[in-house]
């Protein structure tokens, strides 16, 4: 609308300038005096008129002193009849030179018709512009039904994303190799009467590389790749989502063999009739159209639909049946070897110093996704560039790990001497108990520098990834969580608000031991509570009670018992190793940060 108003103002200004110019062109500064017929007759009889020029209805009178006068006559009356009516004698007219002029040629067109013509053209141009703007708005409205999928066509001159660019996820790549083989050699499968899965659903937590893996499949197969998000199907107009689905599959069939990739398909693929989304039926219509298009493929249509989500539990069952998304590929968080491979991929274009050990970095990043690792190295490169260095040091990488995990340093968070001492003993309590208990992970770093919401932190990471954990490990973990509070209470005979996060995590872990893992002898071998289904992968949903109030009371008693036992274990470790607690705390007060090697040396 701003552009329309701007153009209207420009057109009006041009029109006004043209009118002003023509007004100056047509106005004569030396205009002759206007007279009436009686004056003209008197001047002719007095022999004062030298010539009369007749131009249509206008008479231009030239006097003997060369002054000019003008007057208008009637349109149907000639000059001779006019003068006869006023009884002008022929003898008097003989002294006057009468000339009859007719306007013609360019002057006539320029003076008479050109202003009108230009005005008309400007008005017509303005109307044409307005009509074209309205037509463009109509075309835009009609284009709502077209899919906005981005198409990526393989170009031999441009390097394509392949499985080499996707580190880790070995099992997922092995599953997808069949898809690549089918796209390259479809006849090999069709001749055997085999049909390749028409839909492949990629499942995984955010950042595990679902979109990247889909692009790698297209790159390996060398086929066009259509990418669209599930939210792009649904608009405010009813039927637009279904129309976009039809348009997308129509374009894909013309480019077959190809891949359609729908990211975050749970935006339109939720279970129908579940009440989610309120009274809006557009999402269900879009889902219905996807189901119809996928089931309507001919056997020789080499179009494969890939979709990604981290919420498989909310998808409609019709999407997951054979013939649609019947192949599901799960992408887990990378293990230590996969993390090392991912680090090598992202470190390829970064100038790393000789002291950077990617294996050590992989050990210190359990639970990191591929996106987290990419962000980690990017933060390290930014830090090195900010300090005007040519290479990324190991310190840059280690500090970036802390930043990604806990947030940036809060340098403005200045502690008083007493608060610094309390924080040092708090973190020393965590670190000491972690080091002394046999089933705890080794301490990698202890710091009292504030990061994020934490005034300090103790970083303990496993040497290798674990899939199973024992009850003993959990009980010792509870002791570690409570170690900071127990240390404060033992040293200062007082507790602070700094351990609220530790208490919350310890309570949550104790509840899971009882309700999820069945590790309570009193409550027996059962789980307690139903988790809500609408949850993200890797997240926690709300719990629905499936037990009585008496059982709920027993759960509370068991949680309290576990926390009290953990607190006793933490207190015993601190009392038995008080000298090491003081040594760790004093070192933290002096240096603020203790790395793994220096921490081990404190116990020598």
C-alpha cells in the first residue's frame, strides 16, 4: 500500500506540472486590448484601422499606430455581414486589409488538442496502474493454493550433500541406502516385484540431523529435492492446505524420481478427532489430502516422501500404516565415537591449534546433539577471532563447552568475600563426594564463576557413554546432588538459597527411581503414574495418577527416605575427608576454577 500511495502522488505531481507548463505556453504576456463592435466601427470610419485578421470567431485589429485589439463575433456571422449591419461604407473598408486565417498543422494540434490528449493519457495510465495493482492482489490471493516448497535440483558444478557430510547415525544411513538404491535403480526392485517404502519417517530429538540426512539422501541419489515445513500448508483460508498438498505432489511427479521432504510433519499430522487445534478443520483437511496423495501413487512413480518429527506419539495412525510412512528411522543422540566424527566434520574449515584434542572434547560433551557440537566449535572460533588469534586453542573449545551447557559468564555477578567462601565450599562438597564415591563420574572441572543462573558449577562427565544405570549409581548421584548443601551446613552451621536447584533435581531423581524404575522395595515391582502422550522426544510430560492416595503417601515417604539416606552418605564422606574439602575450597577461592588434572593433584 505504501508503494501505491507513493506512485499516486508521483502521477498527480507530474499531471500538475504539465498543466502549469501548458498554461504558461498558452498565456501571452502582451495580450491586446479587448473592444466591442461599436468601437471597431468607429475606428474604421475614422480611418484608424490598418488591418483585420479573422481567425474563426476572433478578430485581431491592427491600428495605424500598430497597436492591436481583439473582439469576438458571433459564430455564424461573417465579418462583412457584421459591418453591413452597422452600416460601414465600402469606401471606409477599402482602407482596411482583411485577412482570413484558419488554424492547421502542428500548432493547432499542439495548442488545441495536445493538453487534452496528455491529460487523457495520464488519467488512462493511472487507471491502468490501479487495475494492474488490483489484478496483482487477486493473483496473489489465487497463489495461496500453490505450495511454497523449495526445490533443490542437483547441479554437477556444485558439491552436493552426501552421507560423507553426515557423521554418526550409521544405522540410519544404512536404512536409507535402500532408498538411494531404489531412486538410482528402480527397475531392479520392480522386476523382482518389490515395492520400496513410499514414506520414510525420521524420528529424533532436535538437532540430531534429520533435515541434513534427508538432503544427503537426495544428494546421494542425484535427484530433485522438494523441502517444505508442515506449518506452511495451513493458512487462514479453508482448503488452502489441501490445495498446496495437491500442487506439491503434482510438481514432484513431473520431476520424478525425486524426494519430498516435510519437516515438522506433526504440525499437520496429529491424530484426527483428538480435539487438538480447537475447531479449526483446516489441519485435518490437509492431513486427509496427504494421506490420499501418498496412497494414490502408481507403482512406477519414483517419488519418495520423507518427513521429520520429534513427536511421533502424536501422529495419526493412518500416517504410520503400511503404504504410507511405514519405515521409521530413529536418530539417537551421538555416542562418544559419533561425537568425535561430528567434531572432525565441523572442524574441517576451522584452523585448530595443535593442542586441540577432539577425542577429549568428545568425552566432555555427552548428550550433545550434532547441532550442539556445531554451535560449540562456532563459539570457539568466535572467541578466537574476538581475541585476534589465528588459531582456535583448546581453552577456547573448553570454555565454549561451558557456555553451551551453562550459558555465558556473568562477569557482572560479583560475590562478596563471604558469598565467595560459601560458594567455594558448596562446589567443593559436590566435587569431593563425586571423587570419593566409586560409581560417580570423574570430575572434569570445578568453578565458582557464575554462568547462566548458577553461581558456580561442578562438571562431572563419564569417560564412556552408558545406556544402563544401576541403583547404586543413582543413590550416589543423589548424594552428590546434596553434597553442596551438606558442606554448607557442616562448615557454616547454616544453609542458603543457593542449593534450591540441587534439591529440585534430587527430588525429581528420587521420584523417578520409585515411580518409573521400580527401585523401591516397599512399593514393589511396578510403575506409578501414566506419562502424558503429547510430549517431545527427550522431554518429560505431565503425569496422570493411576494409584490411590495411600500409595501417593507411600511415594512421598520413600522419596524422603532416599534423600535422607543420600544426605547421610554425603555427610559421612565430608567428615571423613574434611582436609580435602578445605583444600578444594581454598583453591577455588584463590583460582576460581580448577581443571581435571589440577583437581586430581589435590588428592596426592
